C-alpha cells in the first residue's frame, strides 16, 4: 500500500505542476458551462410572424399570440421578408393571411421550434375563429414521463455534458506523464524495489482515478452551488462519478502504456477524446441523432454516462432506475483497466 500511495502522490504532484492541465481541469469546463448555459439554456421566446395587411383578423391573431406565455407575435407585411427571417432563424414561423380568408403556415424544417410553433399557431387561429362568447377549447395535457415538468436550472444539461467531456479528456491527456516516466526509466528502476508491476499499475491507475474524481467533484459542486444544478439522487450521483472516473483512469493509463511518445499523447489524445465525446452526446444531445449515429453512440462510455445523468437530473430516477447505465459503465471500467494493466505489464517487462 505504501508503494501504491507513493506512485499515486508522485503522479498527482506532476499533474498539479502543469498549469495547462489545471486550466483544462477547472477553468475551461466552468467557462463553457457558463457560456452554453447562458446562451442556450435560459428561458427563450418564440417569435411568430403574422403576414398580411392590417385588418381586424390579423390584429386579433397578433393579440392572441402575444397572450400566450413565451410567444411573441409580430406583424410583417411582406411574405418574402418573412421567409428571409425564417431562413436566418430570426423567427420560428410565419402565418400568412390569404385573400380567401384562410391561413397558411410557413415554417423552417431545420428549426427545432418550427413544429412547436405550428401547434401554437393552430391554437391561436382556433381561438380566433370561434364565435364570440363560445367556450374555449380544452387542451388535455398529459405527462408521458415521470416528474418531467419540474423547475430546472438552464445549466443542467451542459453541466452534465461538461463533466463527462472534460473528465475523460483530462484523464486521457494526462497519460503523457506515464510515457515520460517510461522513457526516463523511472518505472523500470521501480521494478528493482519491493514494489512489483502490480503495485506500479495499481498506483498509476489510482492516481488517474483520484485525478478524474477530483475534477468530476469540482464540476459537480460548482454546478450545484453556483448554477443551481440539481443532480438528482445523491447515491446515484456518487456511483456515476466513481464509475466514470474509473473509466477515465483506465483510458488514461492505457494511452500512457501504448503511445511511444508524449507528443503523440498530446496530439492524438485530445482529438480522440473529442470525437468520442461528440459521438456520446457531449456536444449535441443524442435525441437528435439519426438511428445509425445513435447506434454508434451506444458504443461509447460517454453515452451511458450522460443517459444516467439525464435520468437522475430530468426524470428524478434513483440508483435503481439507472441500473443499465451503471452495469455498462462498470463493464467499460473493468475492460479498460484490464487492458491498461496488461499493456503496462508488457512495457515494463
């Protein structure tokens, strides 16, 4: 245990002296969380244009739209100008008042809000054409998930994505320390001590585990305390943090054992980590992935970690509700740690 602790502390001290790694561990994840959460996570208003000459009907439609929460109804006399705004995503949709008294809905298929805007427009028009004094139509809203309609911090999703993204990147790029120790002969000289290859492997994996866990906890605490992120069930959160830290430590030691030079770790490690993160849903939510890409996404540990966090944060699942994600991440952790141990043994022997 003394040998394992010594290797763990030595690796952590080297990492702590690297200012670049500190930046990627702490500063950058929090900065990205703030930027993305502020830009895309807050409450937004959907603008729907009403195209047509001023009239009682168009005036009433604009008023009906503005009476809805989160909707801004604006008048635009020119249809081509309205289409131009839709192409630039300045508005979500347009409703054109036709000469025969009908209404035409125009939306941008590449806009995520266009489908929702169509339902809103239909609702406003239905209320518009009802005879005065008639009862308003009743809309039956049903929750297809459990506890989904709860207040959420606008930083909830991006906090989870950044936790998974940067934990893995830091663990992977820190593998350069192992390459440096191998090339300098430090690890080979350690074989002459009572510490065997097993203790060296466990010590290195332990240091990467501590590194990944510390970074995960920092993002977790900053998200909860500074950005009001409710991470959900504490037991489930602890299990996810530990398992993905083990996944990161296994990947970091494996990279350090396989790559022949520190430059290769620094040049190949980050792009590889970013590709895996993008496929796993750290850049764009997997809900918008096509079927083929979703199948590929399930091959990454990032996908399962994010699915677990989504279940905890948005669906308020307990530890038992993320059993599949926990099992898959445990399998990834054991596999990567096993491969890393075998590769490091081969290098040292």
